[in-house]
C-alpha cells in the first residue's frame, strides 16, 4: 500500500514493434554475457548412492510435511459453493480481459521465421557443445535388486496411505431440491431416449442361419412341449369329469 501511494500518475505508452525488438535484443545480449561469465566446471556422474540419498531426502521431506499438517474438518461441496466458484471464474475472466490494453498486431514475415529457426539451431548447437562426456555405468544385479525393493516399498507406502485416507470413506452430498429436480429430469430424458431407440429398432430382426442341429433341437423342444401339454390337458379333463360326477351325485343324493 505504501509503495503504491508513493507512485505518481504515469502516462501509459503502447508497446510498439520497435520496443519489442529492443527488448528481445537485450534479452539475447544478457544471455550471451551470462554464458561468457560462467566458468568451466567438472561434471560429476550421478551415482546410485547419490540417487539413494536424493530419494531418502524426498521421503523425509514428505513425512515432515505431513507431520506439520493439523487436523481439518471436511466440508461437503454444495451447489451454492459450485455456483459461487463459477461466478468468481467468470468475474476473473472479465476483469482480466478489461485490464488488457490495445496492441498493434505484427504479421509473421518469412524473415522472422528464418531468424527464429536459426536461433533454435544455434541454441541446440551451443547446448550440445557445453555438454561434457559422461561415464556409463552398467546395470548390475545389485542395482536391479535395489530398484525392485524401492518400487515395492513405494507401492506399500502408497497402499497404506490410500487405506488410511480414502478407503472406506464416503463422500456425503446434500440431497437438495435442485439435485432432486435434476435427477428427475435425467430420468425423463433417459426414458424418452429409450423409447426413441425402441421405436427405431422396432420391426427389425436379426436373421439366423438354420442348420440341421438347430432344426433337430427345435423339433425336440416341440415334441417335449406337446407331450407336456397333452399330459396336463388329460389331467384337466379327468378332473372336470370327476367334478361333474360329484355334482350329479350331490343333486341326486
């Protein structure tokens, strides 16, 4: 606040192509001077011991970070919070676009494309020249065993963290009238879509090749059906006749 109060009013000046060119030249000159001032160094290969120390430091940092974290109370994300977040995103986008000034677009000429490609080639050549020669180290069985052990330890730690933090915990969502309305609307849309697909597929069929085996199975099923139907029909007729005889005896008796 004090810094902004001490600043007076200024007149904004547009960024012209000439200013852009000068800025890029200054950046290139600064990069060249920086590289000239850098002395020669002796590259050291990354040994398995260095890799092990680096991984241990990462694990220790992760453990210390988690220990310093306190306990928090989870709060469910309600539709109101979602609406506020979307409004904030829209407001940020609008404010950002309003703060942008007017600029003069400059076309990309073939000369600019050529210079850009030359700069990329020069950067690639300089990068390769500064690389020193390294000594390759063979992958020994001991290194393979250590690598597999580290992978197993990482998997175990990940599984333990997952079980403690995520597994068995459910995300609670409030059943608001708005969510119920959306759910009912989705059901109606699904029903309409189902009936539409059914009407389109109605009347179509899938032809099936009839082979001797299918014919034999079909005939056997028909015979079983006929036998079963006739047996039930015969039993029904006998029961009906007995019922009539019983009624006649009751009337005469």
